[in-house]
C-alpha cells in the first residue's frame, strides 16, 4: 500500500512538460480568440450603424454580445415600425396637404 501511495504522489507532483504540440495548441487558441474578438467588435460596429440609421439608439448594438437578447432584438427590429418610418409617414401626411406636393406614389405618364 505504501508503494502505491508513493507512486501516486510522484505522478501527481510532476511538472508539466511543454512539448511543441502544447505550444502549437496554445498559439492556435490565442489566434482564434483574437480573431473572434475582432469579429465581435466588427459586429457591434455594424449593428450600431444599422440601429442609428433606423432611428434607434446606437447602444442597442451591445445586445449582440448577449446570446438570447440579440435574437429578441433582431425580431423586434424586423416586425416593429422603425422611428425613421414614423417620421417619413408624418412628413408625407404633411406634404399631402399642400397643393403642388410630390406625389406619394409615382404615376405612369398619361398620353
């Protein structure tokens, strides 16, 4: 029994050996991690631009980082009326009251 315990303590307290395979794996992991961080930053910037062009606050783009919240926000963007659409609808209603206003829908020329 004593020999078994002595063998276990020797194997438990050995220093890990750094072989080339471990170094390659650690380097690959680091490279992949940096690549994914760059992609996340790029996604946040793109969503920020989309949100501001749609009339929403740009900080909504930070929801891209949260796994389920990004899907919920994406669905909300798809099926809700955007603030820019509300503004366009309001401006068209104001413009339709004027006599020489630009037509709402282009009409085909009449001969």
